[in-house]
C-alpha cells in the first residue's frame, strides 16, 4: 500500500452498490486512493475482481438535490468525502460505491496515478473554471503538487504558460515542465493573461493576479482555503469584465475527462517516496513548502 502526505495511497478496495457510513470522530485519513478490487457488493457489475481503480476526494453525493440534477454535484450539500466522512487510503481496505470509483490510465503506475485523484482533478477543474481554451495565455500563481500537473494539461493544449512562484525547487520544476516564463510571486507577467489560476493559499496575491488579466480574463482560486484578501479596486482590478471564481471539489465528469487526458499525454507525476514511519516528516516538508511535486509514503 502507498500513502502520500496529502492522502495518496494504494490499497485494496471493496466496490459496493449501497450507501457509505456517516461521518465519525475516529476517521482514517487519506483522500487519494489507488488499489485493486478485492470484492464486489450485491448488484455491483461495473468493475471486475482484480481491476485497478481509484477513489477521489468526492466520495458520494445524494443525486437528488438541485445541484446534482443540474450536473453540479460538487456543490451537493449532502456530499461525503474520502478521509473525512468515510475511511480513506491509510486504511488497509476501503469501501466505495462503484459509480464513484475511477478507471485509471494504463500508462501511469499506481504511485504516479494516486496524486491525479485530488491534486490533478482539482487543478483540471480550476482550468475549466478559468475558462482556458487551447492556445490561451495562462498564469499559474504558486507551483506545487496541483500546478505541476495542471501545466502538463496546458502545454498539451499548446497554451502559453507563465509561472509566478517564490520557491527555488518549484521554479526549477516549472522550467523542466515547459513554462514559457517564470517570475516571483508578485511579478507582472510579460503579457496579459487570458486566464489565471491561484494555487497558493495566499489572499494577498489576488489583486496582483487580477491586474495581470487581460480584458475579460478569469482568475480561478483552486485551494480549499485562502487567507484574507485585500480590498479590490473596481476600476483597476475588476472593470472590463475581469472575473474571480472559486473552485469547490470536483464532479465525476471532471475526473473522467482529466484521467483520459492524463493517459493521452501521459502526465508525469513528480513524487518523493518515503516510508510510512516518515509521515510526520513528510507533513512538515509540506508545511515548509519543501516538496518538489507530491510526497508518497510506501506502506508494506
């Protein structure tokens, strides 16, 4: 079994047709899971025993609320999440409804597929929320586990990509992955941006990113958390139909489309392997912004 600092793992899975248990206090963490199907629940027929599948952060939705009916299941108020409501990848076994499990690209092995199931999918949803089209000029603010996957989709679409990042290891990786220009966090990119994605959880970056957008440009904020934003000046930051949008979880359609594209590229996930007993060190490295890509804990 393999587990990352942000919850990536390889484990054995039970695929079932019924509901998942409710949230409880002693939850097993880990929200990006890759493993093989060990058992099938009654009525399950989508996968076969031994087939490799993945579980993402979004674990289950109600299917009946207005958001689910409109294809916006990521906003479902009754959603359950992996490693939060249901046991995640640090467990020896995980149970998932078959319609919320993913087939994985054959071209990408378990360790390198696991980060695709949260960092990858969320980065892809941010790309969509930012309105990116093939050939767009895109700015990425912050360059960690999610951005290093997103840039590979953007380059696959022949986008021009400018990276604004404070860290040396992250900037080196951005260069290796084909960034057209790399600057410091608050540097003005060399051309107006059609779209921008903020991966860093720093609200003070938002005004700088908005001022770098071209007319009609969109900034998507990809994180689940953001520190306080300074006030935005309407004329300088928002006028000419510039927009700022948040990103919340993902839909299964996002996951299916992203994993298909990831297999076509194929995406190269940069991982740092560690033993399970190094989990705390991996988390400290994540906190100190020292990871080059994604940390992966190898579990016997």
